[in-house]
C-alpha cells in the first residue's frame, strides 16, 4: 500500500512516499479501515522532529477518516462500508489501517469525509480544554493563543457559545479578521503588539481568567503576567518549543494555577471517547461550531503540508487526501 514513511528524524524532507508498505490485517477486535483522508496536526511535527520520540521507521499521522473495509474476529459495532473517523492511532498517512473497533467514531451523514478528518483531534481537544480544568462563568475573560489555528478557531467559537469574552492572538491582519468572525471580542497581533500589555489594557489591569496556550516557549512567561488573580493557565502544546523554567513563587503571588493536557488521557476509555465525540458532533449539527478546512493536499505532498503548518501559513485544518 501507499504510505508516507519516516526513517530518520528531521525536517519535512524526511517524509517520504512509498508504495511498498504491507497492507495491515485486522487482529481480534480490530477493523480494517480504508483511509480516504488524513488530518495534519502539530503533534505530527513533534514526532517527525523527534521531540516526541517514536520508534523508527514509522508511518506518521494520528487522525483519519475513511470506510470500513473488513472486520477482524470478534469486531463489533460496525459494518463493511460504514464511514468512520478516529484519532490517537499512529499511521494515518497511509491507504489502510487496522484499529481497535472501540476507537472508531461513526461519521454522521451531514459530514463529508474531509470534514470527518477535521473534528476528532482538534474538536475533542477543544472540548477537554474548556470542560475539564475550570468551570467557566458567563463573562469570564479567556485568552486564546494561536486563535486562527485548528484548535484555536474551535475554541473561539465554543467560548462564544459559553458566553465568555474572548481575546485571541494571531500573526496577521487576515487571521485577525477570521478570528473576529469566529467570535473573539478582541484580537491581538502579537507580531506588532505586546500581548501582555494588551490583555492588561483590555481588562483594565485585571488580566485573563483563563489562558489557553498551545504555543509554549514564546508565550508562557507572558502568560504568568497576563493571568488575573485566581487565573488559570492551561498548556496543551509547545509549537514554539518547550516553555522556560519559572520560579513557583510567581504563582502564589496571585494564586495562579497551571495545568497541562494531552488528548489521549481524556479519551482513554470508550466512554470518554463517545462522550466527547458526541459533544463535538452535536455542536457541529447545531451549527454554532463550524469546521474550517484551509487546504486539501494529496498524500504525496505531506512535506508541503508540514512546511505550511510550521510556517504558520494556515487557518483551520490541513487535510491530506488519500483517495481521489
């Protein structure tokens, strides 16, 4: 089968297309999925670089949608031909995968295959970030870094639905327009403005009640200054590199809390996966949460997809199309 393979850690050039990978055979309780589209996420870049080490060689990708092709012994809940999606299972940059049946999500009729790739990882990440760390109140001020990204745009829409006052950071005027349309009250151009000063100005010196940060090194020190008394900083990624060490006393002075999250821990059970996917799909069906697919590229252009994501040239989701 065709697949993208990584034999050495490195830049986007290590993503190599091959047609010699063996087609997987579903084991007991597994389902063979013919992948139609694969989601591109920043975690794929971490794994490609070796920041999150994976045993070499490997097929990257943790998110895909497609069609059930075969059921392994004892696999239940799906039939051949069902449209499905998944996240958290390595190897989605390929034509096929064999995955445990209880890790699949059935795609509703109203979603296309490409849209089915745009919601699992980023949508359920947005869900746990907003529901598992702090009980948000209407009117709370929430700072969302990289607000025009895949997770960022979903967070902005969800926060607006919850009644929060959203401040987003972006790199360009074009992204600022998109984030405003998604529901942000204020947008900070971090390439031209100091986000700490702007957050203080916009909140009359109070700061943000909640800061959601998937950027890391270039933002975390500022987060500590931009948080309100009893504020909460939630870290879920490090696109700019790992956050710098800090003196814990900085937390005590204003009773700031810091949490970290990884989606895998929040969908570890079938019950959690089903609950979160239902919430995201329900929001999409009600039309207050909209998926934005910025680029659809062929599988062979996985390297270009990574370069675009690393270069902050995208808004929303990048999808690799596996089946024409």
